[in-house]
């Protein structure tokens, strides 16, 4: 990317299920909305935008769906720039990590500091953690080869003493709604179940409640376990929830020994920080 002058601009994340849009006035996120995936080659953004937004604004996008990227690249009437993994200044990103995970993690680093754990509750449920490069080396050096399950507790290094952020690691599993959909679509008799905002009775007495109980209690237990393990290593870390089911899942968890924050715009904070590297706002 070359350096350009940008005032208003559009951010777009092409997710597995939907398009996620953000309208920026310089560095201020003015509005966000979602739309369905592109169904044909894009020649005009107007059908996907809010009425007050110009379809000629520069568009910075990231995509995890190659077919959708191809449809978008048909658009040649505006400044169109794809955010790539190489644009995300976090060390240790492996080549196949999702660009959405990387950008959201960078948004968390920029907004909430290090160390930080991002739990993205979307089509997939992902855990992605980052810390200081220096901190990673200290942690690794304290793990004894004779005790591979040891989890050393390493205090956070203040920002003033930190070096570059690095990916610590993460995990991926099917998201909440995908688990419900899979049971219905891949079995002969199990029904489609609507999600309730409250936890069901654990020991259910009918099939819909049994599905709710099985998925929700095991999913929440898994989230708790990942948070617990992360905090054993980074007790001063923040835990940030994002994604479509972030509010629901975080509200159903019991109190944790960490500051838990729901931030639906985390990926846009990461995109903004990346765009700022290559742009000067007027």
C-alpha cells in the first residue's frame, strides 16, 4: 500500500456468513451495519450501503471468503484496497491464520494493550491471544522439559518496557449457531432449535431443551477453561469478546478473574490502525 490522503472511507470485512461494513470519517467510526454476501460481480456499492453514504468512497477490505473477494474485485470505479496478513504488525502470525482473526487481534492490542485474549463468537468460535515478544521468550524459558504441562505465571510487562506484540496462539471450534445448525441439518430427527437468551435447565426433559443444554453448557465450560488457562499465564490480561454472539455468551458466563469486555467493533479498530499506517487524514 502506498501512502494516500483519506477523509471519509469505508471498511469491509467479508465474513463466513455476512458482510460487515464500517463508515469512517477520518479516524472516527461513524456507523456500522451488516449485509448479505454478494450474489453476483459487484459493479456498484450503492445496494449495500446506507442511503447517506457515497458509493465512491475509498474501500479497505479484508476477506476470508475467496469467492466473495473475486466478486468484489469486479468493482473498478473506486479506490479498492485489500488488507493482507503482511499488513498486520504482529509477530508470529502463521500463513494460514484468518485475516479477520489477525485484524481483530491487532485492534485489541491497539485498544486494550498487552497481553490480551480475543474471543470471537462468530460462525466459528475462535480464541486468539497476544503478548509481548519479550514476555513470550521469558515464558518459554521457564517451562521445564521434564514437566511439559507446567503453566508458568508470568507477570505482564508495562507498555513502556514492552517490545513488539507477538501471537501467543489460539484455537478454533464451531460457533454457537453453527453447532445448532449442524445437529439439525446432519441428523434425521433432531429439530431446529431457537436460541434462548437464558440458560436452559441442565437436565432437560425434552429434545429441544436437551440440545440447548448440551451445546450451551459444554461451550461455556470450554470458554471458561480457555480463559482460566490464559489467566494462569497472564493474570493481568484483559479478555475481549467480539462477534455476533459475543454479548449472549459473555452474559451467560459466571464471573471471571479478569476484566471481560464486549467490543463488537474490534476488527474495525484493527483496520483503522492499519489504514492509518498508509494514510494521512485531512
